[in-house]
C-alpha cells in the first residue's frame, strides 16, 4: 500500500488536526440529533445543488458531518466521496448510509484540504459550512481547485460572521471557544471577502445567492467554476 492510499487514521495526524477531530468527535452525537435551524433554506440549497449536478458526476464533499447532505444528493450523482475530520461523525454517516441502503456514497475520515483528493478530477466539490472553520482559507480553496477537473464546480455555503451582529463575532464566539463549545478557528469572513478569495483561487463565480428564509443574507451560497 502506498502512502497516497493510506487513510487519515493510518497517517500521523498533526496536533492541530487531532485537536479539531477531538472537538467534533465530542459533539458528534448531539450534532446528529440537532434539527436543521432553517429547513426551508436547507431544502432550497439541496434543490439548487441538485440542479448543478448530473447523474454521471463524481462529487467530493468536504466537511460532510454526519452525512445528511451527501445522502440526500446521492440520487443526483454517480458517486459522492464525503469526508470529515471527525471519525465519530463518519461512523454515524456510515450507519445512515447502511440504513438507507445508499451504495454510491463513500464516507472517509480526512481533513478538508487532504492532499489525497488532489488531481482526482472530480466534477464537483461541495463545501457547506466549512470554509470559515479552517486555519488557511486560501490553502483550502487551492486544494479544492486542485481536486476538480477543468470546468469543474465548487459549490459552497458559508456563514460570514463579518456580516453578522458584532456581538456574535466579538463576544459570543470567543466566549464559546473559551469553554470549549466552539472550534478553534471561526473566521469573521465577509461576503465580499469570500467572493474575492474564491476568485483569487482560480474560480469564476457563476451564481451567488442567499437561501435564508429570514434575517440578513450572511450565508452566501456560491457556485464557482474552475477556470
């Protein structure tokens, strides 16, 4: 077995990755049982994402959590490789797939910018609620671009704390971090800054929407094509 085919569990994990995995492992069960906060907005995201996919597409989803989105989109793709740094999240996702008898989704433990997926020529990469939680946003976007074939799509939805109430980013998030209730990295991205980062990484934005059913548009849904 070559180094490139080793799973993340078999590779030495960096301290930062171990810390991230430990946090998400610790909340996996609670996360799996939590209801979707804006179901209508979530369903709109699923609908729009499905419209950009094709039955022949090979898709990569990073930060898949407990697999709900990948499993719902499975009928719209040939195969989905869904990854998350948390082995506990992935265990729950695999159990869901087995219960639902979904065979065209594979769940793998991996960090969002894992080099194993570069040059894999995916038709689309999904990055929902993950871009603001990584240490290196530009590095992640470059890695996702490298995993796509020319013309492939990056489909993302990202909470932009820079557009939210300042109390959220300056008071609530630091307080939650202090007591271990929030991940280490929660960046205060702005929608404009996110757009600029995506374009700087070598993408052409072809759609930018908001799917929230109430409140300010601070969770942009962006579809971008690899240039």
